């Protein structure tokens, strides 16, 4: 029986050695019947453009290339940390192309073993966090991104570090509820996509949630977990003919 692996919020970074090793081990030990890997955003802690290079990034790329060499399909989507993935100065090769994968749309319906499933990072569902949503709208504009990518790489790296610290400080002062998804928006996107299953990450609150649509249909939302360095733990998902199943992965 064929399987699909879904992960999110790995937040790969040079200083997260346990996470990096755990993720590469997962990729290198995928069962033979896993024919597709889907990364739902924030694969990297920061992404400053496709011209960035590092030993950590090279090791991750090699692990992905080993998968595509054996015929595994790779799908990626933007997260709130790596929304510049597949963008860079002229002459830089897109990350997804380098590893033989495909960058998905911000939200996309994919057939997972006979079931249409809506996939996204999930940050676009957090409507109650108005400050973040304003930044998200700005950061997704082509003009803003080109302005960032026109800066030298070292300046972009400094700017990304500033954003990260600013985000951590801001989130520490926000009520927990506004950093979670808006339930009405969840129902809206499911209804608009005409599907009964949604999978996303972003909130770092892994769980399976029921939702009732306006027409009375019951829908399910699966939330993937973030990869935790100290605990050596992440919540991932496997999809197959029997459905979608969350799994507590230890590394």
C-alpha cells in the first residue's frame, strides 16, 4: 500500500543539530512504499533567497536528491519563515528545482490516495492576529520581495535575524488564542475548496479537529507539529488508502 509523508515546521537551522539529523534520518529511512513527501512550510528557520548556501543546506539538499533519484515525489509550500523559497537574485537556481521537487501554491487541493485534501502552511488561517496578517500581506507582494532580494546576501541575513527576534518578542506578548486559527476561516476555506479534509502546520498545536460545514457536512482538520530540538520530538502524518494518521515521531 502506497504512502505519503507530510511534515511541517522543521525549522532547519545550523544550530539545531538534533532536528537536522533527525529529519535527514527520517528521509533516509523512508519505507519503500512511501512515494511522496509533502513539506507544508517552514522547512527552514529562515530563508533569505535561493542564492544562500551552507553546509547544513547542502546536506539537506543531498538527502532530498536521494529521494527524487529513487522516484519519490517532493512537494513544498511556503511558510511564514521561508516565504522567499524559490525566489532569489538573477542567476540563482530555485531550491525546489535543485532537489527535483515542486513548489505548491499557497493553498492547494491534492489527491491523497483517493481523497481530495486541502493543504497549506496554515498561517493564512490566523485572521485574529491582525499584526501578523498585515506583515504577511506585505511580505507576499512581489515589489516588497524584489526590494529585499536586491540587497546583498549578508544584509538579508542580518534582516532575517532581526525579523526572527522581533517575531519572538511579539509572540511572547500575544494572547494564545489569537495565534491559533480562526474557526470561521477554516470553514470558509474548506467550503470554497469543496473538500472535507484540511492539513496544515504553523500553529505548533498538533491535533485532529472536527468542523461542521454550513450544509451539515462534517470535515476534519489535521494539524502537524513543529520539530522540537530539546525534546527530540515532532508530530508528522502518514496518508494512505485508509486515511490520514498523525504520528508522534521521536528522533
